[in-house]
C-alpha cells in the first residue's frame, strides 16, 4: 500500500513538471514514505532521515526533506522538533497535497509544512500511476487503491489511528482507473485496501446478497483484456458465502488469498479482537480450497502478543501445519502507542519473542518447502512480468496462486500468459521451462 501511495505522489509530481531523480544523491526533493505498524519500521525511517539530513545539509542545503504516511500522521510536528532539518510532514489523507506544498516551499511562501488533518474524499486521490515514467517497458501488473482506513480496531494495531476510518471509492471510479490501466497494457490488477472485504460497507448497499466488494469484483471482471484480479488484504471474517461463491464463477479471480490469521490460539484471537476463532478460520480455508483446490494461502502471524503462553504458541504452530500455508509473514509483537495491547499485562521479554519467531519460521519454511516440491513435474500458467531480479538473462512470471516462476524465455514474452512445466523448486521460487510444442 505504501508503494502504491508513493507511486501516486510521484505521478502527481511528474504531472506538475517534476522528474523522477535517478537516485537520492541527485534529488532536489527526498520524501520518505513511512510505516508505523512496528517500532522497527519507525526507527529505520528516522535513522534514514538522519543520514540524509547529515549528507544533504553539508553539501546541498537547498534539498527539501520530508516524511509522508503513517509515521508522519501519528507523530506530526514532533518529527520536526526532533529532526529540525525536515521541511515537510504529510499525513495519510494529504498525499495529494504534496506537489502544492513543495511549490510553496520552493517559492519561499512557507518554510515548513506539517499537514496531518483529515480530508473528506481523500480515499479517491490515490489514482495516478507512473506508467510512462523513465522505464522503457510498460508495467504488466498494477495496484489500485479502492479504499482507505480501517474500523476493525485489533488491539495490537496502530492503523485505525494512522489511516483513519474506512472510506471507499465508488465502483465506477475504480473501474475507470482499471480500464485505463488495461488500455495501457496492464494484464493483472491487485485491488488494495487495509481490509478490502469491508469495501463499500457503508456506501454500497448489498445487492442479491452480494456485498459491495463482490459487486466491485464483478465490475472489474468485466474489463476486456484484463487477465487476472488479485486483492489484498482481506479479513477472514469478510469471506462470506458471496465471496466464496464468486471464486466459482469469476475465472479472472486468481487462486490466491493472503489471509492474516495473527494467532492459532482462541484466547489470543479474542484478546486481539480479531472476531473469529481458529476453527472458523480453518473452515474458511477449507471452503476456499473446495471451490479452488489450487488456492495458495499466505498469512501474517504475530508471536509474543501480551499473555501468550507456550500452549497458545503451540496452537499457532499446529494451525500453521493444518492450514498448510504457502508462506507466512511472522512479526514479533511490538507495542504501539495508543493501542489497547500496549497496556495489557503479560508483556513478554524480547528473548521469548525471538525464540518463538525462529521456531515458527522454521516450521513455515518446512511446510512451504513441501508444498513447492510437490509441484515439480506439473504445468502451470504464469503471467510473464519481465527479467528475473537475480539473473536478468532469465524471465520471471507469477502463477495464479502467486508463486514466482523463473525460466528461460524471450524478452518479448513479457505480458503474455504461458504454460510452463515445473522442473525444480527452490526456496519460494519455482523453475520452469516451456512445455513441448510451445516456443
Ligand atoms: N506488532 C507486531 N506486528 C504487528 N502487525 C500489526 N501490528 C503489529 C504490532 N503491533 C502485523 C500484523 C499485520 C501486519 C501487517 O503487521 O500481522 O497483519
């Protein structure tokens, strides 16, 4: 989501006559888009800004430095008090004002700008894409932001305080953006929101038992030339029958779900305010795999939540085994300001968090390894995205279930769908080759 927000700001600046700098050492404006989900992310952004300030202030004092996004939103003026070299602090509902504020600063009208106010309608301002930018090749995949904010209030999470209340864009507006992208060569779109399954909950009435989100999926599905639809991230409780059933009839909806579970212990899920039990969660995965047996499921898990016992943690280990995740992003619980969990009793020592993190990571890697190995010998469809990151002589594509496949191919296959034979599985990567008869 942050990448998408940054891209929209970059596109808005380009539209105003700015150009994307090749690197920060030659840029006149350096904006850091920030994340507040864990303290480590905030510390990293602050450290980076300190380095930038030291470097630029010595040789190029005119460079404008700014923070955007969640940390800007939650800390506001405090950031300039602590780092006086910072010129600009732009909150999560003000990304689209960046160009105007920069103009003011360059024109000498304002010295410093801090804007972290709420703004009605800001959910519809993350719209522009850097399509022609400086890259010779047009993108094959794109992210489209469909909503902002979150009303869920999980007890560990700072997002409702940094991103504000849920606000959704209209269906026609989202579809128009998707259509434009497809017109420029995009074949796969990922719909983005904090909790996409809550899309339109207040704005769009259910129709024939279908939620606003399912109505949006249907509308995007209609776009000719679009091959694949992904979305992230949903909330497990958003998998009503209407969404499960949509998988049965919308072929562009790929077999992939990022379903954050957070814990396998019912006691922890309750303390986290997640709104589902372990059994309910596993039931959702089972339903999805019944409709689409190839469904790849990834998740987010927090270890060391306040009060988590060894038995609670073992419930998480056993859930990971039962769910057979393709991958899991594991996070050590990090107390966040203003969140209920930060003040809960039973805060755990860092060493316990580290130890649980390592045990879970080993298990997740083992399960994923088996799942990837089991695919060797099979044929799968990939959408070719471009050169492989590690070896530019090879191409990289993604399967519908969101696994990366690397293969020998021709650069002009970019943007096409190919059926590849899987020859080998590495760590979270498949290696394929063109099946006989295809060239
Ligand atoms: N500590 C650790 N991990 C967190 N996440 C959210 N808040 C916290 C926190 N306070 C994780 C959750 C979420 C992911 C984006 O970040 O797993 O799904």
